[in-house]
């Protein structure tokens, strides 16, 4: 194989990689903006309502809003359910992440709720509530 052919193909691969990174960065930025709007307008109010409902049912949970997420955590243990945006994936994805103690070990799970800017923009309160309620079973067992 000729050196000139190898160099030509290498340059083409480098150019393609740069275009791919640029496109990924653009998709991620769109996802971050959509997620920020969703978090403020829908996710935080749903988590606050769910926290109040859990308290009314006798489960002590509090809602926190660390940067870029919303978390429903137990006041009695280190258990929590949170919603985050995972930008390490392409496209970026909204995840419901749970962490709960099982004896001396910690069990962590993640579930994708929506992936990509278009899917994030179409998330509704009902879809969010369904995703959280699907994960809440182990937290409310007695």
C-alpha cells in the first residue's frame, strides 16, 4: 500500500472524527437545554408532589435539587431516587437512578427515561411519574 494512500485515508478519518465530535457536541447542547427546561418546569414539581404524597402515607422522604438533578431521598437511610441527564451517552439520556441499602451492600440501578433532545422535549409529567413509580416499590416495602 502506498504511503500517499495511507495518509489520504488517515486525513479523511481525522476529518470525519472532527465532524462527528462537532455533531455530538451540538446534540448534547440541545439535550442539555431541553433537560434544563424539563427539570425546572416538570421534574422538580412532580418530585415535590411525590415527596409530599409519600410523607402523607407515612414515609419520610425529602426532595433536593442538586445542580442538574432532582433527588427524592429517605430521611431514615441513604436510599434515594434521582433524575439526571447522562451526557456521556450519545445521544444524551435522561435517567432515573436509584440507590438503596440491602444489608451491608448498596444496590444501584439506572433506567433510561428519554434519549436525545427530541425525546426529552416530549417528556410529560405522566411519563416521569410512571418512570419513578416503576422504581419506588423497594423503597416503600415494609
